[in-house]
């Protein structure tokens, strides 16, 4: 496996050594809670930009869930337990909040999958601590949008974030953008658990350049 293949494989190889990939199998219908209208527009714009990059689709409503991408902003994790009906969408919400508090986490994502292994829903939780509060809305929005468009490894961006700053503007790193586009190629599978998938991704990334 050459260097490019290895780099792509790392993006979907979890810390336990397993290779796990999934992309959305349905149009993305986002809803965002806990922000003002200006920030809402920035987030929806970022999601639309990443979805367009992937050549995927958005919709106003998901026929099964109403909204299938839900982003929750809070100042304290305990606030999540007060969101009506959230415990029905997120089983064991109470214990999860406890773990997030203990870890002093500022973000968390939960994915749900359909019978084919494709992403059917994503819940994004952001606690606006001192660190996230210093991040501009456009950077935070684009970062979260790219992290929900496919199921990345839990360590995919430990060494290098998915965004770069060019002339003061946040953009996706070209390599990450290419991987997203390749992942949504119609001939590629909705989900994969074999590292040979990375070889196919690398081949398509090569054709993009």
C-alpha cells in the first residue's frame, strides 16, 4: 500500500484497528438548536457547501425522522437533559451527559445507520466552552459539516485538522475535499469495513487530480 493509500486508510481506521466507513444514503435535512439566526445561516451554508461538494442532496424534511442532522449548542452538558424528547432520540442520554462532563468534552457526535450500513441520522452536540467560543462561526460550522458528511475514524484529525486557513478564510484541505468527493462517487459503496475500500478511494482521488 503506497503512501497515499495509507493516508486515506488512516482516515477510516479506528484506534482499535478496525476499518469502518459510511456515507449518507438519503438527503440530509438539518436542524440546528441553540444559536441565533446569523449563526444558523452560517451553519446551514456550511452544510450545504459540503453536501454540494459530495454531490449529495439536501431536503427540508426527512420522511422518517423529520430532521436527520440535528446540531445542539449548549453552555453546559446538563442542558441536554432538559431538551424535550431528546432522550427518545438518544438512548441513555443521562449516562452520556455524565461521561461528557467527566471528560470535560466540548463536542460529541452520534451516528445512526440504516440496514445497508449507510448513515441515516447524525446528532452533533457542541458545548461552547472557552475554546469553542474563540472559534469563529464559519470555521466551527465548516469543521462540523465535514465531520458529519462521512463516518471518519475516531482519530482521523488528531494530527491535522480537516480545515486550512487561506487568506483568513477557512477551507477544506484539498486532500480531504477529494476524499469526500471520491467517497460519494455513485459506484462506491454506502458502507465498508474492509481496507480495500481505501484503495478504491485512492484510485478515484487520483482521477480527480
